[in-house]
C-alpha cells in the first residue's frame, strides 16, 4: 500500500487555511486507500489541542479522520514547548521526534508539507 506523509506546521487558525487543506488532503488520500501519517510540529500541533474552538473548521474534520484511522504523530519537542509532554491531551495520537520523522520520510512514497 502506498504511504503518504503530511507534515503540518501551520496553525489551524491561520487565514490561509493550510492546516485545513492538509486535513482535506489526508482525507482524500485515505479515501484513495493510501496509508497516511499526519506529523504535527510547532503551531501545527494545535490541530490536536482539545481546546481548539468548535467553530474552527479543522476541528470536526480532524476528529473524523482520527475515527477512520488517520495516524497522527506530534513532535516531542513541540509537546514540551506547549506543556503537553507529561499528559498529552488527546488519546490515539503518538508522541514522536525528529528522528522518527526522518524514518517516516524514508518510508514514505509521497511527502507534502503545509
């Protein structure tokens, strides 16, 4: 199965909607029977913040994709920066690292960044 890696560093609140575009692409890739990993780093990790406002268009889509099996990993350095390193707020999301991202990149058939 083809493996796609989507790296998101854009915040879900950004007016250019890069995070939303990343989520929409992830959904399309999943629908196309591709194995997809979403790697969240820096402000992109705010997609996984349970305090993200219900009015944010990314929120519903993010949770929907999690339910259908989207693999999500968050940079450990970013978790520490946000104070989430001891008790990460959302279950089903993996703590990761730049070293792990390097492995993901080596294994991916397709890589896109937002």
